[in-house]
């Protein structure tokens, strides 16, 4: 099993690879996974330096997914989804 850092990094990679064809459902699944990682981050007590680093990864994943969701919603609402 990957560490919390490894799973956040994997989620960032998946978010970057979504591309223009991402659907609201696909992004929603990744956002749910991020929610689970958020809960894990809250329940673990790494040292302050590690916590800041994990927080940085979490913010990056959140921003990427928010952007992907906005693109997916626009594509869906304006008929740009095949």
C-alpha cells in the first residue's frame, strides 16, 4: 500500500492526466478519493514539516480537481461532451 504522500501524488498525476474529455462523474470520483485522503490526513499526526508538505500536495490536488470539474461542467452544460 502506498503512503499518504504516494497516494496524494498519484491523485495529482491522475488529475493532471484528465484532459479535455473529463466528465463530471470522473472528476467526482477523484474528488471523493481526495475526501478520503483528507480524513486520513486529519487523523494522522506527522511531524509539522511533513504535515506542511502533505498539505501542499493536498492543495495542489484540490486545485487541479476544481479546475477539471469546472471544465467538465462547462463542457456538459454547453453540449461539448460527445
